[in-house]
C-alpha cells in the first residue's frame, strides 16, 4: 500500500508534474481535433452508427465494420485519454491549491455525480428511457452542477487567476464534448451539430492554453499600447474566421459519410466570406507586431513579440492552405492540415490575448 501511495502521490500526481500535465492537456486537445478531422475526411463519421455503444450489440468496433469502424472507435477512445489527462491535471492543481481540503471534498461530490451519470447510461441501455433512468440522469446532473458551482466559487475566492477553475472547466468541457459527439452520431452527422462539436473543441483549446499560461513562469517585458489595444480585435477577427470556416465546412464535400446532407450554402461564396475576416486578422497581427517591434525590437526572445510572430506565421500558412484548397477542389489532405491550423490558431489567439493583458497566475 505504501508503495502504491508513493507511486501515486510522489510520482504520478506530484506538484512537479504540473508542467507536463498542462502541456499534455493542450497537446491532446489539439490532437483530438486532428483525429476528429480524420474521422470526417475518411468518411468514417458513422463507422460506429450509434452511441454510447459502437453498435446496438457491441461496445467496441467489430471486424465486420472494417476501417471506418476502427477510425471512429479510435477517436472515441482518445476522449478517455483526454479525460485521464484532465483528471490528473486537476488533481495536481488541487494539491498545490491553498484550499486543497475543501476543493477535494467538493470534487468527491462532483465525481459522484459523474459516476451516477455512467450508471444512468447503463440503465438507459438496459431499460430504455424509463422513469428510473430519467431520475438517475436528473440526480447526476444536479449533483454535478451543484458541486461544480461550489468548486468554482471556492477556487475563485482563493484566486481569480488561479489554476483550479480552468483545470476543472477543461474536464467538464471534455464530458460535454463527448455528449455532443454522441448527438452528432445519433442525428446522422448533422452539419450544424458537427460545427458545434468543432467550436467546443476550439473553446477547450483556449481553456487549455489559459492553463498553460497560468502554470508556467513568464518573463516580464513592456507591452506596446498598440499591441494591447489590438488584442481583443485580433481575438474577435480570429474567432470570426474560425466560425465562418465552420459554415464553409458544412457546405463542403467532406461530410463524414456519403449519405450525409450538407447545409445547402454555396461553397464558393462562403469561401470568400471566410477569407474576409482572415485577411483582416492578418492586417491586425501585422499592426500589433509593428507596434510591439517599436518597443522591444524585432527580436524573437521577448515573449509578446514571440507570440505575435508565431501567430503571424500560422495565420499566413492558414491563408495559403485555404487559397490552395479552394482552387484545387478542397482535397481531404489539405482540409486536414487546415483543421490542424485552426486548432493551433485558436491556441495562439488565446496566448496573444493573455500576453497583451499581462494575465499571470
């Protein structure tokens, strides 16, 4: 028992593991966007035709389901990896909190609700949507909301810029993402719900970026007034570019399954609409970079300059990929790279916002 306790507290969830887990949280959030893109681009969206099980009879994919079933089920398995990483991150964060005991007790209540939710899903599979399963779902949801709100309240009382709240919201968001992913399957890959699924991923990437930002030490440096003033416009234009890109995706040919209808919008027209905020974003980044360079010089070492330069490179690459894929018939491989770029862009937009406002832990 002592050996297990030592392995758990002194090795796996030791405070020294914080840097590892916050970066793992961000990397895995980006990775699941890539694997989700692989599901859609290979036509494997209905490789597992139901949810939460893969088929009506099997929890996992079967040999008869072939390549598409393997791809879709693999993406579902990755969700559990994200949950494990988020849980370990949260435990480490709670251990270094000044309210460890109180948040730990509240967390037991929250996770009791989460476990009850699993029992509710099992009851639904066995009994169907009857009074018993509805009551279990209601109780589990109530427990999670109640204790979750208390965790956030206590954590914010400790520090408005602490680690507990983003770590907790990241775990909750993964659960929400899994449920929305199930709804996309049950609705036959409705393009709008798939879009919501993608947007949630972008939000979770931003939360994971906040976790990284607050957890790691940051060098001090002067922030140009122009850079600070343009932080929110850059975030708004970047977010708008991503959101319009979701509509473009819903109009494109890669639906995740050959029988899935698209949203009915003109792909050619909405590709132009997608480019307008994208070019505006590039212009704003250049202005922010010019303002910051006047203060810190055109050097890569200052943190704010580093964030802006990397953001500029990613935004330019995204624009180039977008133009090429629009002129070459939207090939699947380029769409995959464009989705990866959107995930990285979401993280960098968050980092430039935090660095411009000097948000620290």
